[in-house]
């Protein structure tokens, strides 16, 4: 995996790192996706969910081929998707908090071509669709899911509240 264009944002509080975000937007998509917007959406989600302990996560904007390969390898689904979330800190995970005390939440991987298609279908901006998928992926890292109607409603409500706070309206 290339590490070109990655940025690490740290939020400090009383000399203690609260969040570290590793953001990588692959070369062909750098003109379309603003890493500052990704950071803002991620930070808003973490704050809204009350993550007040040292935590880190990675966000990757990549192509359909990469997402399809990851989806096939780790989920057994041989097709692309809009967003994948690989949680490291899940309760049933074998990962433990390392000695540095930072909770490694996981990785969110977004297909930019798929995101562009969805934005066009929904008749809103790429910026809004990237925000939706970033929030959605991070909520998965934090344990939210949508396997049944109750879970889907709860996750959808959280997404809507966070997007409203981002001032990311459906008209964008």
C-alpha cells in the first residue's frame, strides 16, 4: 500500500493525544476529495459519539479494484462496494490495547468511483457522499450495524444527526 498524500491529524488535550487520524487519498482522487473534509467528518463523528480517550483510525480513498479485492479477501464478496470498515477494537476482537494506551479503532476504506456514482444517483455533491460514507464507516468501527430494522434505524439516526452538525444537508 502506498503512503503518498497521507496526513496525520492529532488532537491534543492536556498534553494527551486524543485522536490520531491517518488519511490517505490515492493520487487519482486528490483533486476530487479534500482530506480536510474527511478529517472534519471523522472528528465530528468521534466527538458526537463521545470518544474522549486516545484513539486512532485510518481513512483510505481508493479505487473500485482495491475495494473489490479487499471485499473478496475479507468478506468473501467478489464485488466492489462503497465503503468497508475493518474494526480493530471490537469486543469480540483478538486485538488488545497496546502499551501506548491508544485504542486502534480500525480502518475505513472508501471507493471514490463508487462514491461518485452514488452522488450522481442521489443528486447531491461528492462532498456530501464522502461525508456520509466516512460517518457510516466510523460508526461501524464504533460498533453500530444495520443487520435488522432497529439497528438500521439507530445507525441512520446517528448518521443524520452527525451530518446535520457538519452542516451537510441533502441539498448539497
